C-alpha cells in the first residue's frame, strides 16, 4: 500500500505539463470528471497515482478494462458469485475479490488499487447517513457512486452448547467467554462496538483472545473450539454449524468510481445478482434479502 508520505498531489498546471495539455483543457476534464481530481477550497488537486492509472487505462486499448478487482467487506454470497462469474467470462476477462474490511477497501479504492469496494457500516435504517459519512472521509469521494447490493442479518455467532445462556441479550457482554475480534476497520467490528455501547460496555470489557480477518475465519475459530463467540453474518454461522443470534439488518453496498459502474464485468455481476438462481442461492445460505439490488443509493454529483 502507498504510504501517505509517498502520495503526490498535482496542480492543474502541473497536470497540463505532465500530459502536454492546455491548462484550460485540464480544468474542463476535471469538471467533466474525466480526470481523477478533487476540489478543496476551490482549488483542483490531482493525485498523481490516479493520473498514472488513468493513463494506463487509456493507453493499453482497453487491456486494463478487461479486468476488475473488488475489495472491501467480506461476504460469502459475493465470493461464490465472483467464482461463478469467472467460469463464464474467464477466457476473456478477469474478475477478482479480496476481503480487506470496509475501511481498508475504501483506502485501496481511493489510491487506485481496486475498482470496486464493498462495505457495511450500519443498519439498513442508518445506511443513508452512515455510508455517505464514511465515504466523505476520502479525498476523491466526489468521483464515486454507491449502489445497493443486498441486506444481511448480522449478529452473534456462538457455540451451540452456549445458545441457552444467550437468552438475555443485556447479560451476554458480561459473561466470561472467549471472544473473536475482527480487525480494525471491518464493518463487523463496527457493529460489535455499536452493540456493546448500547449494552453499556466496550471492547476492553471482553475476553478477546484472537483476531479474525474474515467472516469465515471468525466462524472457524469458534467451530474448532478456539473461541466461544463473535460478531458476523448469519450465512457464515449456518454454513459453519454455529448458533446465531440476530441483532441487526445491515446494508451491504458497492462503491466505485463513476466510470467503473459501466464496466461490463460489474454489469454482469449485477445481472447475476438479480437472477432467480442467485435469489435461490441467497435463500439457501440464509440471512439475505436481494430486494432493490442494483439501486443507485448515492451520487455526489
């Protein structure tokens, strides 16, 4: 990952010299959102790393547009769909998915290392506040759009023999169980912290002995007996044979630069999400609702 000290922001004049363009043309391309840029206190700034990425995309006659990398929040349904999509388009295109957590995914997106970021940062009722607020923390968010994927049931995954002790939600955090944390910046960790705050508790009150970097890794710690409880989605709890206590319905959404929205790989993915087969798969996995999949949720322009 590029360190902050390595980031270079260019002025319109510097970009004009770099690209051998008229400075007025640079301003026009920035206003039309052709060039990656952000306006701060009335002045355009251009991240050099994204200018270079834009040049690479342009000069290779579409070579880089035949691939798409998705990063951000972890989700088993999306992982399955990407694998299935690759079997359909694998001879002509490449689509890949790596789960990094919501915040790191957005950081990678903002630096040009990913094309799409998935995130879940609040309940579906708070999505229109929490998700845009998170995006606005990134300098080039004005170039992004957010599209709805689906809703998921999030809550506590627990060992089956402990479910009976979880009938009183307000007492769970005080029990001396071994918790699995998620990494900082993961949407599930955000949910856990928010739930603990409602219980009058904090992460420091928990006996958290391990950290998981994906939903399935968290479930595996519990299923193996290395831990007792953790926060995650219903579908992963079901596939791991764990008990599940639903606490929140969240919105799992896709963020991308405006131009990426029209990439054929992404449109293929949204078509697949809207299919009957995917709805049947989501029902089998459990905890999903694909209503309004593909709906545009946020466009700062």
